[in-house]
């Protein structure tokens, strides 16, 4: 504690970091590493950032301003839409339209892709789930936004060019950036660029900025934690049941801990920090799985791979290589620590028919 030199009591002094890396600064520094950059990508990210901040703001206030509950409609995949699903979606669309840098947008909440013909020279395509895990909203459990960004080929630029949904049916290996936010005790943002590191930011509400708090996130190679909706085990394939049974009744050593929030963003964020596995396998009830390839699986897979983990579907294929058949196509998912996913592959090899 610092003494004041006179007789007044000593006052604890907070060590002030005067060299804060905000997301805005981070993006600018990234841009300067690419002399060929036009600044369009940075502007698009600023618009994304604004949508995250505004969604976080409304989620925090939801109970106070009567935004909990259903909107009275259902989305493309038949899920009931919450009022906040609709608001999150509208905020996201407005931010992308306003950026002038997004040519086409796919949202979980919209049956068709939204094409922004008012921005014919915009180079980017954005895919998103504006509020993932929304069944948890009314209980105040963490939800988040998942996003991915593709760059459109030059031949699609210009006022006479037609851009449509099929132009975005591309594998995750072609994403230029992806990430997710989690609106929890504080709002967290995780972002990665193709072939780059994974960086985590925390929203400082007083500054109104995302601050770099988790630079170069690396997934621990293993950890005895599994995250899956075990209520579906009746529908799982034999090999999936054998794998999870082994985690609970291992031949040697201690059983794993189970952690399942039911929001992919929150389960994935914990897995990224602590290690282990998050799974939503395909099963007999949902043979294609539940989670959507374009705006849930591929962005998460890019984050996990760039953090040193693995991301596979229920046939043990790399999620990033899947080409969706339509914009809302689904897949089984296994995301996790490198060694844990290797173990899963072993069970698949031994038991899958
Ligand atoms: P949503 O996009 O409609 O919110 O659904 C996706 C969510 C994921 O966040 C989560 O991992 C999963 O659905 C939970 O499903 P379940 O309730 O079947 O366990
Ligand atoms: Mg979702």
C-alpha cells in the first residue's frame, strides 16, 4: 500500500494499464500487417463489433424491458423464435447493411440469404447465428453470436452481377475470419483469421470497448471434461454410447466430469479455456445432426483448429471441409482437445459399423 507521506491513511493504488489493446486497435494493427488491405475488412469488423455490443446491451436489459419470451413465430428450422432472436437478427442485418461491405448475409433466423444489392462492390459474405442458445435466454443463461466471413471472388463484384445463396455454399476452409461472442457475466468475443491465432476480448462496459484479455488462446491438449446432451443417448449410434460410457466408467483412472450448459457458445468457450470435448452427435432422431454447418459448425471449427484442437463431424471428417448442401444444412459435431478427439477417432474405428 502506498503511504501518503503525511498522517493520512495509506490508499491502495490500482495498477493502471495505460497500453490497452482494444478490438479497434487490434484490427488496425492487423490491417497494417497486410499492405495490400483496402480497409474494407476492418470496416466490416467494426460493424460486427457494433452489432455484438448492441445485442449484449439488449440481453442485459431483457427482463427489465419485457423482452423475454416468445415472439409468436418460428424460424427456418422450426424453432420457436424468442423476442430477442428477432431483435438480435434485426440488429445484425442493419449493421451488415449499414457497413456497405457485406454483399450477402445468411442468418439462422432468415429462410433465404439476404442480398444487399445497394452495395454491389462489397467483397464480403457473412454467415451468422445472431443469438445462439436462445432457448436459455429467459433463465439468464449465457447465449452468444456465432459468425463467419467469406471473401467473394472478383467476378461477383459489380452492379450487373447476381450474388445468390449458392455462392456461399463453401467449405469452412475458405472462411477468412470467424468467431463468436458469449454474453455472460461479461461479454466475451473470440475471433480468428484464416491460418492465424485465436484471440479473446472482454467487453469493458465503462469504456464501451472489447479489450484483448486472452491473446493467442491455445486449447489444452487434454482435460477430463465432456459436454453433451446425454438425454439423447437413446438415439445415439452404438460407438457414441461406447465412447461416453468409457468416460464415465473408465477401465483405469478417474471418470470425467460432465458439464453441459445447452448453449454451444458457452460450452465451446469453456472447452476452449479448460480443454475436453463438446459434442452434438448426429443420431437416429436427427441423422444430419442439430447444429448448422455454415454458421455454427464451420466458424467454431476454425476457432478450435486455430487454437490447436480438432473439429470433426459424426463420420470423423473434418468439419471445415464440409460443403453444405443448402444454407441451413446440419452436421454432427465433435469439438475438443487434440488428444481427446484422437480418442474419439479410436472409438469410431473400433465400434462404428
Ligand atoms: P439454437 O441455434 O436454436 O439456439 O440451437 C443451437 C443450440 C446450441 O447452442 C446448443 O449446443 C444446442 O442447441 C443445445 O441443444 P439441446 O437443447 O438439444 O441440447
Ligand atoms: Mg444456434
